C-alpha cells in the first residue's frame, strides 16, 4: 500500500449544481463537490464566498441539480466563472430554467432530477463561507428518467462524479447489486 498526505479525497464525490436567483432575478448556478446527505430531509454543502452565497443570504432558497455527461461542460463552466463578474453566466451556459414550484430558485430543465431546498442553518459562518444545511422541500424528476415503478431511475441519468485525485469527471455506470440485500449471501 502506498501512503498519501491527508487531502480532500473522499470517494466518490457528487457534482451538485446549486441554483439561486441574483438580486435582479437572473438565474445563477455554481458547481459544488463538497456536499452530501445530512439527515433524512436535509443536505449539507461546504460553501465558500460566492455570488450564490450572496443570493442565499438574501433569499434562503435554492435548487440542487445533479450534473450529467450531457451537461458536463456547462456544469464545469459554472464552477469556474462567478456570477459576481459574469452576471449572464447562465445565458452563456445555455441553460433554460423555470422557477421552482416550492422555492424561489431556478429549476434548470437540463437536469434529470432536482431538489428544491430551503436554508435551515449556516454552521461556522464567517467571511469565507459556511457549512450550509438545507431542508429538501420537494424533488422534481423529468418523466423521461422514471423507472417502471414511477420512481427516479438513477441508471438512466448518466450522472457524473467528481474525481478529486486527477481533477476529472467520471460517468456513473450500471447497477451491480441490491442494497440491504446482496450481503445476506454471507449471513
Ligand atoms: C469541480 C468543482 C467543485 C467545486 N466545489 C465547490 C464546493 O464544494 N464548494 C464551494 O464553495 N465551491 C466549489 N466550487 C467552486 C464554485 O463552483 C465557483 O467558485 C463558482 O464560480 C461560484 O459561482 P458563483 O460566484 O456564481 O456563485 C467548485 C468548482 C468546481 C469546478
């Protein structure tokens, strides 16, 4: 086994797209890999100081979409360009959006599935950001990505994961087992 110094190499990491409205109502989005499920109906994101942070401080509502192979280029773009300097960033990304049904934040139509969220807590808030805890108030999924049982079909979505080691994006593959069940073979 080879050893490496401690670094942000938790695997796999998501590619979350946080959608908010700027002060004038223009949609904005940013890419976030440092996030995950916090509690049953809550997510967390380690959030720096961004246009998105300004928007959340003002409004407190956001959407979280999951980037895909088809949205990769624009998903990376919204992670390297700030709405603070490029207010028409979403027009440049080429994304259409509609206002969320349950939150005042944009749902980008290019994503298979989106969480509509409301800020619940800002942990360790400082000038450089905070750990965002947000409640999931609704989930929308494009009908194209539903399974036969009516629930979202993750296998159909071509979701991508962030590779923090080689700074890349990797497309998620196929289902390889049944959770809470495959292990029973060893009971
Ligand atoms: C792959 C990737 C992952 C990122 N993860 C995070 C993150 O977890 N938290 C964060 O605050 N910024 C993260 N960023 C940086 C923001 O997306 C970036 O600063 C963005 O331009 C902010 O946009 P805004 O100022 O328009 O809100 C990430 C960027 C990339 C490309």
